[in-house]
C-alpha cells in the first residue's frame, strides 16, 4: 500500500439507519474487541489516518486510502456483515463529499433525531481509540478538531438542539415545567420496558430527584435498572399503595388492556399521571378525578413534532457554519501538500555543499532560509495551478530527495 496519504483521497463508508433496520445494522456493528482488531489490522496494512465510528444508528469508517474497497474490506472482515449485504444497504463517499458527510454526522445534521449532539462525543472517543494505534495523525486530528469546532458553533449559535425530541425526554420536560419543586416530589415509574427505561435515564440525567420508585410485573427487570441508577423498587403488588403517596405516576407498560383505573387512585394531593403506553394503559375516567391531571403519549408526541419542525429552521445556518469551517480545513490541507518540499529545501539551504556537517558554516543564515522558504510557500499557496510545475522545477534544481509526508 502506498504510505503517502497525499496520494490518497478521503473516504467515508458504512451502514446507518437510513437504509438498514436495527437487526440488519447489527450485523455490521462492532464491539470493543472487534474495533481494536480492526484498528490493529489497519495499522499493519499501513494506514495512517483512519477512524471507526460505531453507535446504535451507524457503523462507519473514515480515512485516507487508495479507494473505498479497502475500507469496506476492513468493516466486512471484522463484523458479521457480508459484501453482498453491504452492496445493498451500505453507503460510500469520496473526496469533498466524504468530508461533508463527516461534518454532517458530527454536528447532528445526519442524526436520526435532528440536532443530536451525543454523536460528537462518540467521534472524540473514536479519535482517541485510533490514536492508540498511531492511526490519528495530523490529517485526522485536524479534521476531528474542525468537526468539533463546527459542532460547538452550531450548538451555541443556533437552537437546533433545543426542545424535546423523544417521548421519554418530553415526559421529563413536562414534569419540570408543570410540577413545582419537582426535585422534591415522589415519582413512581410503572413499567421498565424500552420507553420506561429511557424515561428513567432521562429523569436521572435531567433532574436531581432521588425519590424515584420503579415497579414492574417482572421484578428482576426493575431491580436491574434501579441498581444502575441507585434507585428503589417495589413489588407489583404494592402498586396501589405507592400510587397513594406519589406526586407523579409514569405508566409505561406494554399491556394490551389498561392497568391503571380510577378505582386504584385515592389522591389526597395533586397527582400528575403520564401515560406513555400504546395502547393506553390508564382508563379515561381517571381524568375526571379531582386532584388528578392525566397526560397521554399523543400530547407529548405533539411536543416532539413541534420541536423537530422548529429545529429544521436552523439547518441553513448550521450548513453555512459547516461550509466555512470545512473550507478552512481544505485550505490548511492544500497548504500541507507542500510541507515536505519546504522541509527539504530548508534542510538543503541550511547546510554547506549540501552536506550536514557540524564543523562547516551553513550556506545561509536561518533567517535567510526562513525568508526564502516563506516566499516559496506564499507563491505555491496563491498559485495552485502553477504549483505542480514549480515544485517539479525546485526538486530538479536542488536535487531533492523528498521524504513522504506521513502525517
């Protein structure tokens, strides 16, 4: 493999939620051991700039290579996916299109939920993993820093990440907005399936409330989640008594018929009930009880839909930020193409008779060398069309033996 990254193009390949469901994406997913194995293989093959990004919504490889095939082979060889399946559901980008794609992924514009900034943290993790294998040299480091810069600017200069975009998060937002002193209230979460689990995580993440009780028909499932967040559980048979002392009841069961009825509720104080179940798991008559406020999934979903529409309005601003920072990266990269030439010229001009000898005086002073080298650098930068001819002449005139720019 050609070790000079300047002879390569930047590529992005992988699978994502756009063309593959969760089970199909799972065939290409990579655990920690597989990622390390892939990075080690890439290092042995001579790669110098390569990233592996794996999330619940995508598994992708970004890097400078001769073509996309070598990146696809790495993914296929270290996952359970096949070449035939990748041809159907995979994606690949090359050159500036690949750079644009990575910027959009890292800034949340390509996320399943528009404006999801968690992916930038995962990209940083990917960078540090690659660095352990000497696969995140200057090109990769500069690119990742550029994407981080774009992400920060978009987050601070737009509202593309504001508001609730999932029902579980919308539930927490609703509690925060409608319950006074919500951190001191007792919250009972009935049902610890996917929605219940996500709601629990959002409660822990976005509130300081420690008085959260988990109840599930299968007690072991509730205890597992409670142990993770240091919360308390109660047996299913204690649901009625727990409701009597609750300030907030979140119902997230998967039952086919209602599990919470008016007969179970004896509210002596205000009680907010959030029914996140499909079908509804709280009987309609509960809404008629004094002291009780009942909010269903449909109402919370409207909040998330409105949020996403609001976020879309900031896409043009986000894209302009990406374009500006990407242009800066491309300008830096173009300038780096001439770094090996300038280094060799500096070395040549700083020696006598073209030889490195400590005893001899240098051909020119460091100041003279720097000044002349600077003039050449400016010319190459300002005249990109003439740069190939100019660099060829300089190599021939000064008989340079250029070393590969491996960074």
